[in-house]
C-alpha cells in the first residue's frame, strides 16, 4: 500500500471543513471594496447564516452538533449536515462510535455532491472501516472528490499518479491534479507543483512560476517550500534577489527543524552575506544540522578552528536541539516495528 493512502485519517474531514470556513472568511476580508454608490435594497444579497451545527462541533459541543445536524437533515436534507453526522459517528463524538452508521451518512451526503463525504469514504475504504479494504473504491472516491475541486483529494490522487503503483504513472495528469489542489489552498500541492515547473515534469519548465508557487506555500509555513523559495530569493533565480529576506526564511525553516536550512543558515552566518557574521551561532546551527544528517566539510573546518570559548558557547546553544534529536531517535528505535498489512483480494 502506498504511503499516500496510509497517511489518510478520518480527522482530515474536520480539517477540510475548517479550512473551507477559513478560506471563505479570508476571501471576504480580501475582496475589493464595493463602489461608493449603494445598490438598491432589493438587489442586496442576504447574509449567509452561520453553520451552527459545525460551530458547535468545533467548540466540542458534540451533542448539540448532533441535534442541530439532525434537524437540518430532517428539515432540509442538508448534505453537509449528513457529513457532520458521519464524522460524529466515525469518531464517537457525542454518540457511540459506529463505522456502519458513519458510512451510511457519508454515502447519503456523497450522493448529494458533498466532496468532504467522498474523501471520508475514500479514507474508510483504504483503512477497511465499515467493510473490507478496497483500493479501487478509494481511488474512485478520491477521483470524485477531486473533480469537485477538493484540494486534499486532488493532492493525494496526484501523488498516486506520480508513484505509478495503483495505475500507470502519468505526470501530466498529476500536474493537473496538483493545480486543482494548489488553487484550493494546499501548500503541499503548491510546493509539489513548483518542483514540477522547476524541472519541467508534466508542465513546461518555468522557474518564475515555480518560485511563485513556492512563495505561496512558504507563506503557509511549508518548510520544504520555505527552503526552496529562500534559495531562489538568495540567488535571484526567477525572482529579484534579496539575501536578507532569504536569510529570514532560512532561519524560519531552520527553527522548524530543516537540517538543510540549518546548514545554509550556518554558511550565511560565516560569510556575512545576508546577516552579520556570527561564528558562535553558525557553529551552533552546523552542529544541529550535522546531528540531523547533513554533512558539510567546510563548516567542519570552521568549527574546528574556533577558539575554545566560542566553541563552548556554540555547543551550549546547540545542546537542547541535540538532546531533542537524540531523544527522537531513541523513541524511534524503541518503537515496535509495524507488521505489513495484508492486501485486499484482487477482483
């Protein structure tokens, strides 16, 4: 089974609904101002009523959410309320956990065009909830949700076309799906589509377009995109160079644990191009980066030539990072190996 589908969890559904609400709020805030002249009262659009059921769900009032969603299903056959009922049953929130009832609500909502319900059914199919594991059904539900513009479904489906395990590799189709997901606000898709444009895989090679996409993903705190955008910004590759701004992004990615960004930041602090020279901080980041798996012989030489006081300051500053890396590795080594999961029977 591919790493893409193994990563799917039912909790994504709540995340999708939350992201949708945030996107609507952001769109309202950034919309252009209306003309000074007021339209006739009859032409005014009615304000959208708040989603009280999902609001209760977000605040942890699950029984209230269940009651409100049930009323909306009864009175208005609302597919979003059906999806919410499915999520409550799937997670056992306010009601006994029941995969079968969850799947029933998801199917009712999916039949009425709710893409979040389709994603939930894809998750159920790949995890074997409410029935045997079914990769074909997973693909079908992901495809249906992606056609409706669901960013997570489109991104996951794109990765399947890239991997070429469930069906033949198709980078052109993958690029189309990544574009859908990127336009829907997926930072992971923006980063991945940027790499496609950088290398010319599935799309014409276009460095400026790649950098633009990385910049969007970097704003959403995608660490890989922060590093790639910082490289382009530092070197002026597809964008006007700005070493100081690039250094700030390298530092942000370094603080988020990117070993390669830590290495690049250390080099900047040695060279003084983008930030003042600071050998103690440079040595700290080099030690942390090295512990994270990066090798840099030039920085090894810089650290080895430091005076004892500067070296001691660097090691002291690096120690919390090194302790955390060591603890994470110990925990990983102590974790029991996961047995391979059986594949579903072929049809």
